[in-house]
């Protein structure tokens, strides 16, 4: 029979899998009697692990949430995943998360076996996050309030500051919170405007649950991330560009990043680019970086922007 301490740790490792374990299955896994399993379950409860038991043919044991967080048993891949997640969270724009993540990572690395500590350290040394600068931060308490309201189907009031500085009070039905880049967005049904809206979490303040439960509404399309993406694209300016490029279509597709339907060959050495872009600056820079001759047919804003760039470049090279 295995050492009782080792057996207890093995039992705890099984129970930390989110499922219900019949006593007989646990006994078979650990090669002990059902009576030993019951005794070990009691030992786990005595040291603070809330193990719940259900009776009947479908009953068994499972680990449930308690009033305190007991130690966790992690396999190698889980430990590495959590360590990398904490490193990533340390750079996320949520007030206080960076410091808390650093503290948690220090505790985890202190108890990691040397082989895992080396893996985590190597990955951390070899990867560098692309910083988006000191952008706006979000109060984690606000995120927690909104997430709880979404889960409980509860209406929430909050103060909101629009991009132009206008301040309003909103009554909403939170649906999901979506992290996009270094920003967090709340997707909610705005009761005052009778429509779905997205709200930047860093512009949101004083969220207060109303206690009013509501019937779930169906988000258009059903996918919160896709809804946010489409909404952001619809709010951004869009320009339809028509440009003749003196470069083979295959090279334009490979270097410009356009979709196949946006590039039409005009011959062996030229093609017509016809597509949309959100910013004139990005489009003009990409055209120039192709390193080929090109003619802009539209829109007028792109023509004017390219002319301004050409004039600036001329002035920069004129003695």
C-alpha cells in the first residue's frame, strides 16, 4: 500500500479534476478499499478541503468552492500555463493586476521544480511583449461588477464618458465583457436607447447593480467578439481605394496583404488594387513601401494625401 501522505495527494489530484468521482472508481484508481477512501476524504475535510458527497447510484465525491483557497496540485503543463498567464497579466491595463500578478508569479516560481522553473524562465527571457504604451487603465472592481451582472442577468446603472467628453448616465443589461488589445469593452443592451451598444470600460464609472433581473436578450449574431469587431469597424472611417500598381498581381498579394478578390491582374506586370482601408496614412505608406510605380484613381482623400507626402519628401530633399 502506498504511503498515506502520497495516497492523500493522489486523491486530491483526482478530486481537483472538475467532475464527480464515485467512491468505487477512486478506490480502483488508488488500489485501496472504499473504506480507506472514506477515511481519506475525512482527512481532506479536516485540513480545509471542502469535499462534497452525494448519495445514490449516480453519487460520488467532488471538490467544491469553500470559504478559503486551499493549496492546488498542478501538473507540469498546468503550472507552466499559469506562470505564462501571470506574466502576460502583469502587462495588462487593469489597475493593480500587474502588481498582484507579479506577487503571484513570485510565489509560484518559488515552489516550481527546477526543470519547470527553467522552462518558465527560458520562455520569459525569449519573449518580449509589444507594449502599446501607457494607455488607459480599468478598475478591476468595475469589471467584477459588470461580469457578475452579466452572469446574474441583472441590470446595471453607470456613468459614461463618450469620446468627445460628453457624460451621461446609462441603464444597461450587461451581456459580455471582451478584451481587445489593451482595452476592455462591455457589450450591453442600452435600455434608454433601445439598442445594443459597446462601452469602453476605462470610460465607465460608478457601476451600480439595480437588483432588477431581466430576461436574456439574444445578441445579434450570437458571438460577442464578432459583434465587437463589426461594431468597431462600422465606427471607423473607411476608404475605398482604386490604385493601378505596376507589379505582378501575385507579388502584390504576397507583399500588400490584400484579399485575392481585391487584386485584379491587368497584365503580366501590373494589376488593379480595389479595396477598403480604415486610414489614409496606412494605405499610402503601404503603397509607397511596395517600391513600384502606381497611379491613384481614388478616393480624392487618398490622392490629396499622397500629393502631400510627395511635396513633403521633395522639400526634405531640396537644398
